[in-house]
């Protein structure tokens, strides 16, 4: 009986040790996660042929002077990037509020030094708005240009990103019941600065929270309330994102 008991105890000890080794192996694998291999927002020079995408919601605080009230409007966004050789990638996005829609596409160049990351880019933006309610029968189309500069710092499982954008409007067409008003003379709409924290949620899924402040003449999300003056207004946004 003593011999049998010793054999049982030995088997249980061996199984427990093996379980601990397996658990330790999983924990070690998890500890190998580095956000530089998975980040969507950091300007990273990644190997060519990699596709990434993310969803986000931009909560835009519309200035009271535009809407005669404090209005918050959600702007839903799908973004994607495809990596190219020599630190380049192609980035595009689709933002929509159904009555306000925006498509952006353009190249970026990225460079990293250790945990510091830098990028510059340029996107062409197409605006489309349609409103057939509340007495409106209006369609807006327009083209914008958006140069950008990005800087970021990466920790092991999180990253901080700063981004600056300049918004230049090339042309706007406003169709009101068949009458078209065209603004063909280009102008600088303004600029925006965004600060974002990106961190690991689970596996390779990343969550991001950003705060953006733009100093602009108009925002597409509130195009039916375009201001009639030449003033620029501070328009804050709060951004929640999920990278797949």
C-alpha cells in the first residue's frame, strides 16, 4: 500500500509540475507582446504587404455659434492602412454621420529611433453631405487637402501619439434645390492637434482614447450650419478607437 501511495503522489506531483510549466510558458508568451508590432496609430516603418484596420467614434462638440445650442455629434470612422517598402504606407478612412460623409486617402512616410517614432503624410479628402429633412433639400460636395505630422513614444504595452493636421479646402459645391453655389477659391480651413493614448486590450487588440482640438472655420459634421463669417472656432473632439 505504501508503494502504491508513493506512486500516486509521484504522478500527481509530476502532473502539477507540468501544468505549472505550461502556464509559465503562456505567461512568457504574453510578456513578449510589444505594441510596436501591433500599433495602428504609431508611425512605424513596418514590413511591406501588411494590412491593418480600426474602428473609432469621434464625439464632436459643435460650437454654440453654429447651432445656437451646445450639440455633440458622433462621427463614426473606419480607418485602414497598407504598408509599403522603405517606411511608406497608404492610409485611408471613411467617416460618416449619414448626412455627413468623408473619404480620405494618401501616403505616409514613417521612421523610428528606438522607442521614438515619427511620420509625415498627405491625404486628399472628399466631402459629401446630403440633407432632405427640416425644410432642406441640399447636397454638399467638396475636396480638401490634409498634410499631417505625427510623433509617438512606445512603451511595452502602450503608446502616446501626438498628431498635427492642416486642413486646406480646394473647392466646395453647395446644391440647394437645383441652385449651385461654388466656392472655387481655395482657403485654409484651419488646423488640428490630437493627443492619443493607445494600449493593449487583449491579444493583439488595441484600445485608444484621444482628445483633439481643431481651430477651424467649419467642420463637415455640422455642414448644414456653416458659419457665414470668416472666424475660426475651437472645435474639441473625444475619440474612442478599437484596432482589430
